[in-house]
């Protein structure tokens, strides 16, 4: 009997240690800093094919706005991946081809982008949702040209400089928060702009349970690979 109890205790401790290791890894991606007053809350488009994912990001950003953490909300991104049940406004093929020629996207991404990149779910969608949730129009800034995270950072930087803003709260999906932060930090490092991280409550990927889903484990694996790739390219801090 004693041996069985010891075995059960050992297994429980092993499970607890395993969970803690994965939880710590999840928290490395899902960054949430202590909140301080900022000049603007920056929220990024992106659905992963699920409108609730995008809505969770704007809800989180608007919640922070209504709590008084910043007087401006910046919505960033030209598109999100289309979702079922909504008629898409896809980026024209010619525009994608021009973006590839200018080095903004990879040529091999054009076929998929032409079928899935929906401009109806970009920054304008985030703006309209924010308006519906009570954010006044003059408190919303829109950046609706960026095609990827580095451009999010670069175009948001242009807005910040134009409006003399130097402190932001950065809101995106939990698993994407780390790479977004590293990308924005690289773009902002010469401009004295302070970033506070606050991952969104998207209702899907959670730092405490992500490892229980194969899909979510693959997301983390993909993020690790992308961080290595983009750091090698010089896009990340």
C-alpha cells in the first residue's frame, strides 16, 4: 500500500513539474507586463480563420482604453484571413504581385494570399468594432496598409511620430505576442518608444493549457522557427 501511495505521489509530482515547464514556456510567448499609462493602445488584425479570434483582440484593446490606460487606439493591418460566413474583399492579384516585386511579400505566398487575404477584416474592421464599443472616432488612428508584422511596426511608427506619441500598449494574440514585441522593438529602438505588452484574451490559445492541443503545440513550434528566421534576417531585436 505504501509503495502504491509513493508511486501515486511521484506521478502527481511528475505531472505538476511537466505542467509547470510547459506553462513557463507558454508565458514566454504570452507576454503581459505591468500596465502603465501610455499614449496609445496598438491592436493588430489577424483571424487565423476565426472571427472570434479577431474580436477578442479588439475587445481586449477597447477594454484597456475604457479603463483609461491610453487616450488613443491604433488599429493596424491591411487584412485578416477570411472567415466562413462573411463575404470577403480580397486583395487584388495585381496588388499582391506588385507587393512581391517590391519585396514586401514572398512570391510563393501570392496564390494563397489571393484566395484568403480579406481587407474587410483589417484595421477598418477593428475601427468599426471599437466605435460600436464606445470608442470615439477622434480617439482611433488607423494603419491599413501593412501586410505583415514588420510592416505593422513600421507603419505604426509613422503614426506615432506624426502624433508625437512615445508610449504604447501592444495587443495581439497570445502566441504571437513575443514575436510582435521583438519586431516592434527593433523598429522602435532608435526612436525612444516604450512598449508595454498585453496579450489579448482571444478565447483560444491559453498559456496555461496550450500544450494539450496538437494544433497549439504546432503554433508554438512555428513561432519558434519564425523567430529564428526573422532574427537572422534582422527583423527582430
